[in-house]
C-alpha cells in the first residue's frame, strides 16, 4: 500500500470550504461544519490539512469538561494553561490575536449534550473571528441545529459521502501497488459500500493475496 493521502470529492469540498472561510473580512462568520458517517475519512482529511497549514486539531473526549477543553486549546496554541477558565479564555484570545490559527474540533457530537462548551467555543469565535471547524458524525448538523445562535455561524455544512464505483476505482489506483481488474473493483465496491475504511481493509487483503499468488494484478475471483 502506498503512503499517500487521496483527495476524494468529499475532501475537495472540505478543503474548498476552508479556503472560503479563511478570510479577514470583519463581521463575517468563519465557522464550518463537517458531517458524515464514520469511516469516510473526515479525521484523516483534517489531519492532512493541519499538517500543511497553520492550525490545531483537538479530538473531543467523552469526559472532557469546559475547563479541560480550554486548557487543551491553550496548550495546543503554544501557551501555558492556567487553572482558571477566565484566564485561559484571555490567553487563547491573546494567542490567536498574535498568530491566527484554524482550530478543528473532531467528534464534536459529544458536546451536543454540553451546551455550555458549545457556547464557549462560539464566544471564542466571536471574540477573535477565529476560523473554527466542527467535525461530527452524520447527525451532527441536526443535533447542533438545536443551538440556533451557534448554528447560524456555520457558513457551510459539508457532508462527506461514500465513494461511488469510479471513486473506488480511483482510490485503489492511488493507494495500492496492484492493478485491479474491473470485476475486482466492483467486488470491493459492493463489499465495502464505498466506505474508505472498508476499502483500506480490502487493499490490505488484496495485497496479501497477491503476495501469496506472486501476481501484480487481482481479479474478482481472487478475492473472498
């Protein structure tokens, strides 16, 4: 398997939306919501973007509280967190003013049960006009829509989709060292329903089969 990142249609929509909200115009929101079922590459896309740009990615945790999150943000921005939330908000604002960074919060669905945290992130956005991206599962937009003050700040909502047959073919071509006959591509597509996590597993299996058969081309009958 090749060590590379594949820009799918969903990834291109994601990165394009980031470009559109990464402006310096005053009074215009800079928040983005990414949704989609697990296994479609949302986190991997976020990590890839962070690696190429100025930003931080924070994975939300089930037990995370507001003070804990603020300390984590301050630390990831390069500061020395305080014990008091008020001081950490001031520190975060100061750090973002000195060096603006895009902040991505992954698995943000967990905060839908903690409205005070969502409101605090909205406050940070409003105080700094910071570029903030929420990444959640397929129902995240419906859950977050209940918080109208927050939801209206999302300039765009980008939904990650499963790959279609041609997308699966392109992904195999980009990621695998093997050649796949048409029936192999179709079998992988049907078996994985176009989910990237499943296709990655199928590539591992196909490459193991190919090594055992000592071949560089795989057909559908070669795969379970």
